[in-house]
């Protein structure tokens, strides 16, 4: 089964989804929130206006408990969560691959397609052996969803994931 943002979301522990949801509701633009209001209303079988009027704590919990949200929104929530909570993991991976970056953000102009598959997989295995394996797994799964040279990481991930 191919990795999708929603699959990664569903496999993530509830605490991770709650943290990602808190970041989303605290920092996202109204435009990004519109998609989630509609998705939550549908998932909870309530009117969208009721969702919009809900307190932030309820929105966080509903978002974390909803296992199917718009893929683009889930992808952005995972990215924001990783950048907030696990930037060191991202930096470690980029440094393993000698990718120029600014605090975990790949510098413009770097062609990730130039990375050899074997090197990407070896860096993934090294990251998985790190002290923060759950963060490493989440980040690597997130990268697989992005495709391109990162798709090769799936072969380095533990089976059954």
C-alpha cells in the first residue's frame, strides 16, 4: 500500500496528531482552515457553522481524531509539526546527505534528484538508528509521501509500517 499523507496521519500516535493539530489551529491561515472546517463538519455529521464556533480545544481534538482529512492539509500539518517539534531530526538527515540547508530548509537551487538512491537509503537507515527513532520514522514516511528521490526511502523503512 503506497504511503499517503493520510496513511502517515492514521499511523501516527494520537499525541503526535494532537500536537500537529495544536500547531495547525494556532498558526494556519484562514484559507487553510476552511478545508478543515468542512472536513470536520462532514466527519462529525454536524453543520459547518457549528464547527466554526467550536472552541479551539474541541477543534484540536476533533482534528486529531479525524483519520481522513484533505491530503494537502494533512501534508502541511505533518510538515509544520516536524519543523516545530523535530527540526533536529530534519537537520541530521540533511547533513547526512550533505544537502545545503538553512535550519532544516533545503536551500533553493539544490537538485534533490541528483541524490543517488543508495545514499538516500543509507542516510535513512542511519537516521532510523538514532536515539529518536519515532521522529525519524515519521520524518522518513513524510519524505516518502513527497516522492521524487525520497520514494527510495520506503525500502529502508521497517516492514509492516
